[in-house]
C-alpha cells in the first residue's frame, strides 16, 4: 500500500509527459521508478524492522545505544536469549514456532511502557529502558524475570522455554554501542557456564572480559609471527 501511494504521483507525472511528448517512451522510466521505490522500501525494512516479529532490529539497537551514549542518557539494557527454542520448532513446526516468537515479541514490547524492544537475531531479544533510580531498575528487572518465568503456552500446553538474561546499567565510561553489546554477550556466556538464568554485568566481569580479549589478541599476534613451537612428549608404560 505504501509503495502504491508513493508511486501514484510519479505514474501520473509520467503519463502527462507521455501525452505532451508522444515521441518519448516512458515505460522504461516507469519501471525504473518502481524498481527504485521497491529497493528503498525493502532496504529500509531490512535496516530498521525485523521481518518476522516487526520489532526494531539490531541496526536500530546500535543506533539507539549510540544516540543515548552521545546524549549522556543513563539507561539499562537487557539481552534475552531463549535457549531451547529448537525443541519448539521440532515439536510444532517452524510456522507455529514463528507465530510463537511473534506473540512473545508482542508481549515483550508491551511489558514496560518506557522500554524499547529489539529482535537482534534468531531467539535473541533486547530491551532498553531509561534509568531513573536503582529501585526502579530493580523493579524492571523483576518484571522481566517474572514475565519469562510465566511459561508461554500453546493450545494449553506449556512450552517450558529456557532463557538467559544479561543486564547492563550504563555509566560515564561507555564509549560506543559495539563495546556495550560485547559486554552483554560476555555476560550471557558467563551465565551459560554457571547455568544461571540471570546475570548483571559488573566490574569483575569487565576485568575477566578484558583479560580474555588480551589473551586472544596476544595469541593471534604470536600465531601471525610464527611464535608457536610444537613439542612432542611420548608417554610410555613402564610395566611392559
């Protein structure tokens, strides 16, 4: 509908030009205009809205975070990962699974009025909420965890979804959205290792993350400079 509304004035204009100048063939121009409008429409859809759930996508997440950091707005961010959704797809099929994800996204978007919801990819979602006070922050965290604990049902059958939630409260040291998202992803990985449903990013996790990043970069540089040597230590059984 949007494409037709945008295209109608252009088509009328092309028809008028065709009438005034019959020697000009406007068919090719009309088709080119349609192609441009279609490309821009779908490009805008891809860059802003998730195709399945219609939530904001990861591009808008990073844009939103960058805007809040530049404006010095304090906020809290949640990264939510549904761990075992593959079992839902196997049991009900991908079409029903997509419908369940859509319903989950719709409920998540309406959960906290001041929040902005994002569908990052697959079964990973994010929420950004303005930070007003520590007590309000704790309340929001409780609302999200209660929402996830209340099992989603399909035809009165509980789905028993498992999830992991990472929370991050912004501070004045935040530099960009990519680093903030790296902190959330690292917190999620630590929660997986500890088999925990919820984790809040803190300075201790920050030190661990920077240590891990340093070791990875150090080993990559050593590998590029052929700094590794392989040694073989044979192990023998002394009895035989």
